[in-house]
């Protein structure tokens, strides 16, 4: 199924997307049961919003593709870091580059959204706790990660306002290890990989994280990025394409 969060005439709702129409439902489907309201809207007549704007936490996997390691050693276990909810924006919203950020790159990623309380789950069972998947762009300020102005933690580099584009839809029932992922800047391909290339699978990451931090419905696992990530600058347009999931596009502006 395909779910969207959308705005129509100032009202924010959730809905099921079918053939260009959105069938409104009465609650956030990530959190449990829902019913159709009987209202429907054309996708072209509404604004599609960030599908999951207020998770209790997002954990993003660092160095989870061999092609992204460069001269670094591969991790021996999943290495997640936190991204704050205030970084999250939706499709079409502007990524705003802070004047002190220096070099900023985009990172195309598959994002898993948890649908049930998840604690100490096995790798075999982990995907049963996922509600669905969406596209993510883990925008990253490289100077704040490892330049002359680097922080000891990646709090600015990864969680500055607008550094977490997400969407446009949540798709259920896909194999997270069997999708192609691409990233484009101004229509030029900058990243291309297949999710089977992950060092640690989505299931492995969820199982590992759940040993130490209980995952709640709506929490997100960003599964890492590939290759050499392309830089972005004000005036650019960034597009993330994930097979069977969707296309996430955002303009870039100066903050």
C-alpha cells in the first residue's frame, strides 16, 4: 500500500494513494488502525507533506555501503547516529544551507519506518516490526563533520534545520534489500546503488539497535548512503529516486 500525509485547504490528513487519488483516512496509519472517511482528493489538488514529521527518534547508519568507505575500514557492527525531528522536511520544501556550513552534500537513502514497539528482536523477525519505507536525503555539512570547523559530534552536520528531506510516500511490503537507489543534482546523476550492497541489512540494523534502544512506532532507521556524495548549493534541485518507493525532490536555498 501507498500512504501519504497531505494538506488540503489548511487541513492536514493522511490517506491511501491509488491511481492519482488520495482516499482520506481518519488517523495516522503508522500508529495503528484507521478507517476511510469517504473523502477523496486528486494528488494534483493537494500538497504532499513530510510523511512522518515527529518520530521519537531517527537513527542513521554511518558507513553502511562499501562504496562510501573511501580509505576507511568497514565497521564491524552497525554504527548509527541520531538525526533530530526538527531537521525533517517534506517533498518540495527547501533545503536551506547555513552560511557557515561550507561544503554540503546530499545522501540518497532508503528509510524504514517502525510500526510496532521493537525491543530485542531477532534479525529474522525484525522486518515484521517495520510499517513501511520512504525516501530520505541525509543532507550533510562536511566541514562540520571533518573540516577545520569540525564538531566532536555530528549534531550540526546532520541535524541542522531542513537537513532531513523525507517522502513523498510511505510504501509497505517491499523487500528493503532489493531496490535501486539513485541521487541527482540538477538532473545529473551523482549516486547509484542497489540496497543489496548494504554492509548491514535493514533487518540486521533494527535487530542490533533494538538491543539497546527501544524503537517506537514512527521511529526511523536511515539505512546509509553509497559512493561519493555530490555537493549541493543554493539554486540547485536535488532528486532522490528509489525503485518501487518514489521520487523525493527538493530545491536548495541559502538560509
